[in-house]
C-alpha cells in the first residue's frame, strides 16, 4: 500500500497495510450511531474478533464486499482528514475518516470443536486451536497472549501435530502458514518439555532422534505415535494446557432469543452426555458458535466427542446437536 505521510496511528497503519497486501478488505456495515464508525475485519476466529475502526467515517464509490482478486490502496491526508482509496480490480471506493484504532475482543477457545475432516478428530482439534492461537500472536502481538499461550503457540511449527499430518480443514481450504515439514527448534524444545512432564520415555527418544534428523519420515512416525493409547498422556496434557490457558478469556454471550435457545440446547446435550457417561464412556462437550461482533449465518452447535479404543489406537465418535 502506498504511504504518503507519517500517520499518528502507525501501528494501525501497519495492520491495514498487512490486510491489503494479503488481498483482504472486508468492511462491516456502518453503524447507525453519532460516531459514524466503519469497521474493517482484521482477525476473526474462535479466539479473536478484531477490527480496524475508522472513526467519523464516510464511504463513497463502489465497494464490492464479495470481491476476490488483487487489491491496491493508498492512504493520504487531505483537508484535515484521512483518505483511503481502495482499488478492487477496476472498481474504486474511497473512505474518508478522522482516526484509525484497533478494536479487539478475546474469547475462550479451549472447548471449541470443528469436525471438518474425519479421522483422529481430537488431534485435528489440537491442530486447529494451536493454529488460531498462533494467528492471534502473530497478528496482534504477544501482549494479547498469556505466557503459557506463547509457549504452546510454537507447536504450530511441529509437523507431527500441525497441518502436515493432522489438518483441521480439507486440502482445498488449507493455506499453510509455515513451510511444509519444517520443524523449529522452539517447537521441538516445547514438545520435549511436554513429553518429560508426561513421563513418556518412548516419545522422548523419538524426539531426540527427530532433533538430529528432522526428516519427513520421522515426523510421520511420531504423528502415528500420537494417536496410540501408549502416548495418550502427552496428547491429553497438551489439550489440558491449551484449555486452561484459553479459560482466562470470557465466553461469547449472545442476545435473546439466541441465548435462550443455546441454554435449551445445552440442557438437552448434557442429558445425553450423562447417559453416555453412565454407560462407562468418556465424553467431552465442545461448542461451535457464530461470531458475536461480526454477525454471520453460522448455526450454533454442540458436539459430544465420545472416546474409544480400537486396538492400539485412540479414536472418537462425534454426535452433533444444533439450535433450531
């Protein structure tokens, strides 16, 4: 993005520049209040809803909300206000504003469940949570993460657990943030710390070998170990630490009547969960919810992840319940 001045909102400008360089420019509808704010989506996932907010803003020209393609932008100062000119292909829109700030809302993502890909779903859940945690740290900075989150986020660079072996989304939606099969020293060190805490001596030996020979074949062998009963403790430890770290943030609370429907759904699902647990099964309750500040059409869902063993492997069945 072309820069014509030194702006007082330097940090926000850098974030705006990042979005435009990635071809992202998704505005929410202007608010119907006296402040005339327009929000630009900065980072949206289960852990974060974050916006760049244009104050005293006015949008002119033709803005294409569903535009897919190359975006170019120029920000300049003109007659005591700022002017952002956005080119979406051949179409141009202009946003006039007085100030630019960052608005960020953090949420508890520790019990979030998405089941887009079948097979060892519990490991894909870990991959997803670690990935959105890493995005939060990279887009917003370490100030928005706890010390524990900062340590766990490096596991995004551990191929036996990341998108290389357990992608949470189908291949056509996969956009790797790191080189395929590349493992970082920080990730290896954190995984070794977790294996030591779980007293998993066999995994420690494999990690030692992997550190010396960080090859794809060894990564795949370690990925296989992670879904076996023998190495369940270290996987459960990662899940527990992620859930505990995420629990420091609030849950999304929706307005009526949505919240009332959600409470009814929870009552129904908890009854089913109790039935399964009384039969001796281990069951985890997970949620899949729409955004709170950027309204979308995603339906609120609850999932019961039912654990089972099949030979040497740990697997899960999933039951899904939706609001009506």
